[in-house]
C-alpha cells in the first residue's frame, strides 16, 4: 500500500463532510472498501474512494439500502 496517498477515517470523514460513523456504515453496506493498514489495522482510504463517496452522497451514484 502506498502510504502517502492514504487517508485515515477521521480525515476522510472531514473531507467528505460527514461523521466517521457514516463512513463505517457505508463500509458495512459495501459502498466503500474495507481496506486496512497492515501495521495497525486502521481503516484507510484513497482519494479515489473519496471522489466516489462524494458522488454517492450527491446522488450521482445510487446504492442499495
């Protein structure tokens, strides 16, 4: 994994404008990948994940409920 381009869940939520629990909820539903840092098992996301998630939030991409 390329560390310089990864976001932790707090930073990802901040940039997306939602709470971290919202991110966890979307991961459970399979909208976001459940990618983990192998060193500490923290959730990590890419900027591509962030762009996709913003499209989901805007309604541009539909998800199952």
